[in-house]
C-alpha cells in the first residue's frame, strides 16, 4: 500500500518541477561557509593563530561568569578559540613586554650606571595598554561584527519578506537572503545551514531561532521581525499573511529609529566630557609647561611632554571613544562591504603611500633645518673657532639683525645654547616656525595617500546611491506595466521610454537591446556576465530586485508586479527612515566635527603662540641681565628674578609645538573613527576618506593659527621690549 508520505513526496517533486523555483543546494553551504570565513576574515585568522600559539602557554582557569562573557564575544565574532586562550594571550603580552623592558632597563643601568626609571615607567604603561587592547579584542571584534551585520538587517528583512510574498517557504527565503546579502550577515545565514548539516539542529527553524537569540539584548526588533515572518506561515488567509509580512518590515524600521533616537540623547554627555577632558584641558595645560619646566630646574624635559601628550592622553581618548562606540545600537549604517568592490585593489594598493612620501619628505626635511645646520663640519659653528673648514660657507646660526629684521633684535633665528657641556634648544623664532612643517608634512602624507586610495571608490559609491534612489521610481513603473498584463520583455522598453533623463534610463535600454536585438532571455539580458545590464550597474539593490523579478515572473505577472511595487515602496520608506536618522545625528555629528577640525586646532595654535611668546620674552630679558654697576644702581632684584627663570632649563618651543601638532593628528584619527562609527556604523571606506579630509582641514587651520600667533606675539614682544633693550 502506498503511504501518504510517498504520495506527498511524489507530487511535491512534480509541482516543484513545474514551478521550477530556485533549488537549495544545501551541500554547498558547508563549503561556502568555510571558504567565505577564510576569505573575508584574514585579520581574525591572524588573531586566532596568536591565541592558539602564545595564548596556549598559560593554562588559565577562568571564573564561570568571565568565561561565559568572553565565550559570548567569541561566538559573535566567529572566532575559533577558547576563552582561556584569549585571556592567556592578553596576560602573555603584558608579561613579555614588561619582562623585556626590565631586561633592557638593567642593561642600560649596567652600561651607563644610571637606572632609566622613565623608560621602565613607559614600558609599564605600554604593557598595561597591550593587556587592555588584547583583552578587549574579542569584545571589539564582536562589536565590529555586530555593527557590520546590523547595518544589513533592514535589507535582510526586505529580501525575506519580498521572497515570502510569492513563495511562503522560510527555508528558501533564508537561502535567498544568504545569497544576496553582503557579509557578514550573509555568513551568519550560511552558518544557519551549516549548523543543520553538521547535526547541531534538526531543522532550519530551530537553527534560525538559536541564531536570533544571539541578538537578544542588542537588537530585539530584529528578533521580533523574524518571529512575525515565521508566524505568517500559519496564517489561514492570503491577506493576513501579506499583512503580517509587511508588519515585520515596519517593526524593524520603527525599532531602529527608536533606538537611534535614544542613542543620540545618551552620547551627548560622554562626547562633551571627551572633548573637555581629552582635548581642551590637556591643550590648555601645555601653555604652562614652559614656565613649569624652568621653575622646576629642568625636571620636565621635552620627551616627558611627548610621552604624556602623544602616548598617555591619546590612549585615554581612545579608551573613552571605544566606550562610546560600544554603546551604538545596530540596524542603521552603511551596508556595502568594501572587500567585494571591483575597485578594492586600489584601496589596498601601497602606491599612494609612496607618492605621498615623495611629496611630503622634502617638507619634513625643511622642518629639521635647525638641526641640519648644527651638523659638525657642515657649517661654521658660531660657538667655536671660525678657522674650521666646513662643507658649506655658512654659519650655523644668524641673528635677526644680520638678516635685516631689526625689530627682533640680536636674537638668533635658531638659538641653540651651550649648557653644562651640552647643546640645548632650539629656542629661536624661525626654528619654531620651521617646526610647523613637520606635523603638516605628516598630515599631508596621510591626506594625500587616503585621497588616492578612496577617490574612485567614493565616486562609485555615490553614483550607486544616486542610481538606487532613482531606481525605486522606475521599479514602481515596471510593476505597474506588469500588473496591466504586459509581458516583462515589452515592459522594459516602455519603462526605458518613460525614464528619459534619469540615470536608470540606460539600464532599461540595455535590457531592451539585449532582448530585442540579441534575442536573449530575460535572465540573460540582465545577468549575462559579458553583455548583461547588471555588469554596468554594480548595485546590490538592482541585482536583488531583478532576481526577485525573474523568480516571481515564473509564478505570474501579477505576482511579479506586486513584488516589484512592494520593493519600490519599501525602498522609499527605508530612504525616509535614513533621512530622519541623519537629522537626529546631524547635531551630534556636526558638534564632533567642529570640535575636531576647528576648535581643537584653533586652541592648539593659540597655545603654541603663547608658549613661544613666553620663551621669547625670557630669552629677550636674559640678554638684559644687569652688570655689577647696574646692580649698584638698583637693578639687583631684576637680576634675581631672571635667575629664577633660566631659559636653558626650559622646554624648547620647537619640541612643544611638535608634541601639540602630532597630538592634533592623533586626535583627528581617533575622533574621525568615532564620528564615522556613530554616523554610519563600521565603514572602513568612509573612515579612510573622512580621515584624509579632516586632516587637511585641521592641519591647515592649525598651521595658519600657529603661524599667525607665533609671529604676531613675537613681534609684539620685540616691539614692547625694544625700549628696554635700547
């Protein structure tokens, strides 16, 4: 006797062949998952190798709570390591760095008989930073993965809803989404099939429900939307099924909007604290360093300033921004994956760095000109006998009077001083002005390289966005033509005629030419690898819309019409939501950008001018120290005051400016990363492009402000003290 199961299997195959829907070759998902993970995550693989190598030396037994927390991050980031290996690598990096630092310190002590306490302190700070950086690596990777994946949530629900409107099959819809989404969410969906094939779960629904639990507490609207999609399978009427599917998409759109609205309010206070504690207060403190260094008789040296402002404070700012980025909700951001772009080779190319180096290196050399003039045997040393035979017939230093600038007196342009057998400085005005070229050359190097790397990619992205925005209206027209009973082959020619003047006109014309002149099928006219229209318009939205069209046309023109009109409506809704979210973030983003590219470099430039003015005043007054006869005439107190402020123990303004300039560059890198993450999620292309633009804006403003402040305040001091010196 034939069982009911045999009958269902027999006629199920017959119906499947007649409908000719897209088959799921489940065996491919295992190979695709493994290969895809290897291709898309080389950085994670390197981290995994470090964990399995160095992290395995320490057999750590973690507390259950800590192990569960780290394991959660590891699972989200798809890392093939254990929690003990991740923590072991962090502890190993701390111990190795500190142990090597102690050995080097002991070696320096044995050679010089002076123990390098500062170096050991620096090693301790570095080892603590490495421990924090490596220990937080799984959480940062998990957050990066979530930001990338969550930016594709809305397209994911859109694809599944659009597919299930004409084919109420959850497994096929998930398969369709996994094939047309971009990574990393596509990788997550492939892993859903992987878990079924490896026997972890018995069916797709159980595997999908288990995967959705990883988003609980992070994106509840994504879970709710999927549960609505699953519930549509049990609706008794077609109208209620379609309404449930549409409700699923609206649920995730509303959830994303509400979370981003709350996020924009929550980050205002942390960003204000970040700007005040990480930028304003440190920069204002720099103005006091020249006086503090001379009052403390040289206890504060220029390398202390570099250590504080170029290592410790940037680490503090990095920590604060990292905490802000970890709080960003998902569901909104740039969904395009840079690695899949055909122009990705330009982004990875090293040629822009070589070009930028050739342009900026001469500028960097000009910034070191004061030290080049002090090279022994190159110039006449003004502190020794002029009978030497230098390579160049120039002096190692000149006074402003010798150069015809009498208002600045007999001060040297570089002004290196001999103190206790050592040469200190430079303290001269021209040396400070030349020092501006060093941070400017560094900023120019990255700005030029980043522009060459991202110029074509950014242009292509903007064109694709413009095309997709226009394509929504064209899809609606195409859906109307199909709804009127017009065959798809004819509908393309009619839409091409009505789309004149738009970017999408050429797309529909290309499809029509392939259909009418070359006799291609509809699928070949669009997706042929050589002549297909999609090859000239590399857009995920257009590609997916056409895939849905070809799939739905098999089930009738009315089905295809409803699918295209639904996609058109959803694309418009998504565009509206994105614009509303940009409006919400506009104030926060503009405040951050103005602080980074305007207020910070402006304040830093003024502080550099004030620091140079203080040094110039003390340098000018030190030349007015009274002789013995003048002391008898009542100028002894003046001499005692000058003895307190010994300029030779002061931090040279040359190094002070270098520390501030490099600090501004570091702030631009850190703050731009935060700005892009807040605005667009994890987006490497936009981060690189915006960093280059912000470096130009901040660097130019800092250069102009510092130059004017240094020159104007020094001239003011020269004029004011000219009468005293006269």
